[in-house]
């Protein structure tokens, strides 16, 4: 999905749901609040990302395709960054740092 398209969908869903912008910011940091307007916003976003249908049914195949596409992009970027380095220690450090910045690990 293109960034410009995602930004427009985010803006459209914020406007249509009338969600408090602070709730969206909090969710981007991993803090979710069960607020009716936020739930309307989240449904709008997941539907516009083609992860749910109009009835709210999860589209597993679409989700997995998007996940794999994004994982492949992260893999390519991290591999490219790592290959610039010589030595296993430095290269592994670059890979892990790239993965950490690309994927949010919750352990």
C-alpha cells in the first residue's frame, strides 16, 4: 500500500469517526482506549486497509499477503544495510538494529 494512500485513509477515517486525535496518537504508541469514536475509527481503518469486510469479518488471506509483503520489504532493507559492513559482529548488529527499528517487538 502506498504511503500517500495510507495517509489519506487515516485522515478520512479521523474525520468520519470524529475520533479524539489523542486517542489515535496513544494507539500508535500501543495504548488502546475502548472509546466508541475510536472503535468507529479503527473499523474504518481496517476496512479501508481491506483487512475487514463491511460486516466486520476478518480477511485472513489479505492480512497474510500484506504481512508478507511488508516483511519482505523489511528483509530487503535490513539485508542491504548489513551487506555494507564487513565482519560478522558489525553485520549482525546492523541487522538487529534495522529489525528493531522496522518491527515493534513486544516481549
